[in-house]
């Protein structure tokens, strides 16, 4: 785990008003990223993620926004990500949630089971949309918690596999911010060993999590 301290200003932030479970929420877009949900590639990614979530048969975050670097290239969209909301069914704090997630990540058998489950779900979706059956991915490899505070928990995992005959290695850095009645989950993906690296993405999410907290209270 690493420690970073930020002075966060709303002056650079972009917010999207999102309706979920009977309420409106102000969702902060991570610095340097833009909402691409209504673009062709954004709509495709939205559909792909939603279908993969359904294939897991698990309660999943409700997908709301697809994001990418504001100067993204459609031929190589990295880094990109998505934002979703998850309804809280019990009353608990960010610190309690951080402790639970940390313990889950320490349970290697559980994480291996989740990796197998999500990998099968993603591969099922990929083989539906792409005729080339050699596509395949292993998700949630080497998961670890990078940072946690009163605004979020930040964690990282690797995805490895094959897509259209090319080897794909990507890092996924995620944040979960606990509000009164929902959890805001933000996921940023980039190619492994490319900039911005996972620690830079984590720093962006630390900033963003505080903005999400402040804008919804």
C-alpha cells in the first residue's frame, strides 16, 4: 500500500447527473477522462459489459457511464473505463466496507473462484460478438488493495488473454466509494506497462472519490 495526500479542487472536475434507484446523484468523471457513453464504441462497450455481468449471475454494479481519455483513439481506446452504482442493502461505513473488501482480497480461494467465474462470463460474451473463437481472457489476476481512506478503497487486478490473435495484458484499477445509500464503483483500464500506469490511475481515483463524496452530501 502507498500513501498519497491530495488537495482536491472541483474546478477541474466534470460531473454527470445520474438517476438510480429513485434518486439523482452527481457523478464525478475522473480527471483527464470524458464521457463517451453515447458514441458508437461507448454503446458497444456498454452492451458488452452489461451482458458479461448478466453471465456471471451475480449482483453487479449498475452500469451508468463509459469513459475514456478525452483524446482517445478509436483504434486503441486505452485507457478507458466505466462507472456504475450499487444499491446498499445495509447501513455500513466506508471504513467497514474497506475492511470487508481487504479480507476478501486476502482469501485466495475466493478470488480464484471469482476469477474463474468472471473469465467464463466475459469469454461467453466475447464469443457471441466476435466470430473468431480464439478470443479468451483470464480476469482478476493478482488482485490487491492499493489504498484506502474515508472516501474510498482503491484496488488493482490484471486481465490477460488473447483477442483477434493478439496477446492482451491489461491492468484494471478500481475505486469503491460508500455513500448513504449507494456505492459508486469506478473502473479504469489500461494496457500493462503503458502510461498512465496503475499508480497514476490510482491517484486520479483517489482525487475523484473525494469529489464524489463531497458532491453527494
